[in-house]
C-alpha cells in the first residue's frame, strides 16, 4: 500500500513503509477520516505519536499545521524508516524520534519540556498494549487536561470504557478497525 500525505503543506508526498509484515500501516482512507474529525484541533497542536511505525499520523498532523511531533517506537526498522521520512520532508526541527519500550513506562518524556494535547496510538492488534500504554501516559504527566487520544485498535479488543482518567468521546468503525477517541479528563 502506498502511503501518502493526504492534506496540508505536504499533500501528496509519499512516505516510505517498513518492509515486511511487522507493521500494519493505517489505510489512507481511515487516516483521512480521522483527520477530518480532528480538523479544528490540529493547528498549533503538540503531537505524540505512539507505536509510530512510519510516522504517518504525526507527519500528517505536521502537514496540517501542528507545531511539533514526538514519535516513539521500539522497532529499529520502524525507527529507520521514520527517520528517512522525517528527513525527506525536512521536518527535523519540529520533530523528535525516541526508541523506547512504551509498555514499560514513558519515562523518556520526562526530559522533554513539552505538554502534549494530541496523541495517536496505533499499537499492534490483540497484544493487550492499550491499557498499559494509557496508564503510562497518565503517569508520565505529559498531557494537558482535555488532550485528545486517538486509539486505533481491533474490533475484537476489549472496550476502552472505564480507562480513567480517559473518557470515550467518539468511536468509529472502519472495516475491522475501531478508532476510539478519548478525552483526558483530569
């Protein structure tokens, strides 16, 4: 599948993909639908892209006038592709890439002087990574009140209701994928 930037300053630019089947890039149409929902919240936002893979979510947000994006992934192939995508689009000044196991914790965020107000999470499906990641996000104290957290997950994964201090604001189904939009309410 050819990944491309859908809108904004970088519209139409192609993104490199991670070879093989380790990653599952979000379909362009699903990403477009998500960004249509979030359109008014993107300009000026500070984005955290977790399980970043190619960086498509964070890069799309930057193309649409987000101020900055931090990308976190543990896979070395994903980090290499992400770095190449950032460099080819000349986004180095607005971005930071961190290789980290975010299931353990998000202590890597403590050294950054940034509070995020938009988070994208696209963890591997059916691996029970959503709940610990949300817990680590809360513990990290790196989110402002009202932060939107967009979680892409399998329809077969448990519902995200009751993940305080996160409340479900919206949920949409795209094929076998669910996109749950959470609000951070502290």
